[in-house]
């Protein structure tokens, strides 16, 4: 008896004298209740990727599946696809007066239409406002910032100049090119806005090909392609000659075949 109680401390509190059926039933019911609560918490969606943390609900597809694309459904019905190494965050007040998410990395949004509650995507360089549309945002710290509109209409502004707003039409893409400006206070980095048409190859949209586990490049500099390869495959690309970074390539590849792509 002493050996069993030492292996199972929970049994140590049970007196050795006989118990009535009522007391034994109360103990069994209590244990069952604890197990039930534990199972409910474990199966709850908030127990995995939506745990409250300092008033913020964080959803991270990269933390769960770092090698693949993750699909999420927000409380308002908006569908979000997260690329590798990406995550979004939204507050506990999401979908009350507005729908605000913060994006790090790359994501495709299929926004649920609600004209009374605008949907805002906040990134490190710009903020996008929509009512109901489909668009892609690329916001990696070491890559070119891009927003691609496939359907509907979006309005955006640079965080450094919120008063100057820009609207995109379907099949348009906006890129932010970092430039240095010199003033009396020294040198500062700003962003130059460039608008272009989206690029396709055999009906594949280059900017959203990652959702189909593809890598599609259309007249893309090798330096930018290297960034895609590093993030997608977890490798490091070194250039023996800096000049080749400006060579441009076009092609479509499966994202699970790195040797073929390098060849």
C-alpha cells in the first residue's frame, strides 16, 4: 500500500477507512468533471492557435506548419492563406467597429463583404483598407513590399504619409521601392510607389502561385528569386558575382523540387 501511494500521490489523500457509497460517488464525479474540463479545453480552437496573449489573439500558420501554406478562417468569415514564414495578429475587439489585422510575411485575403465594418491590413510599410475583395500582400522585411489586387478595390497609404491615399484596380500591383533621401537632418530611407499590371505565365499568376505550391517567375531578377528560394527551402544563396543578380528569368516550377529548379 505504501508503494502504491508513493507512485500515485493523488491516492495519498484518500483515507484508508471504509467510505460510504455517497462519498465514493462524489470523488469519482469530481475526477470525471476535471477530466471533462481538460478535454473541452484541449479540443477548443482557442487552445491551439488562438490563445489570448496580452489582449491580442495571434494566429501563426508558420509556427505550426513551417514548410507549407496554411489556411485560416477569421471570425468574420474572411479566408486567409499564409505563405511560409508568415503570421497575422488581430485584437480581441476584432469585428466590433472595424476588422484590423497585422501581417508579417505574405498572405492572400478573401475578405468577407461588410460595408459597415472596413477590413484593414496593417504592415510595416503601408496600410490597406478594403470592404470585400481578394488581394495578396507581401511584407517580408528583407524583400520588396508588394500588394496585388485580383478582385474588387482596395485603398492604401504609406505609413510615413497616411494622408496620401492610393486606390488599386483589379489586375494591378503596387510595389514599394526603398530609396534614400538626403535632408538637413541627414539621410533617411523612404519608399517610392510603383504600379504595374500583374504577370501571368500559362494562366498562373506569378504573385499568387505560392498558394498552388508553385514558384512562378516572369522576367524576375535573379537576386529577388534567390530571396524566394531562401525563404521557401530554408537555404542560403551566395553570389560569387554580384552582376548576375540582375539577370532576369521566366519559368514555372513545383515548389517541392529544388534540384530541378536550380538546374
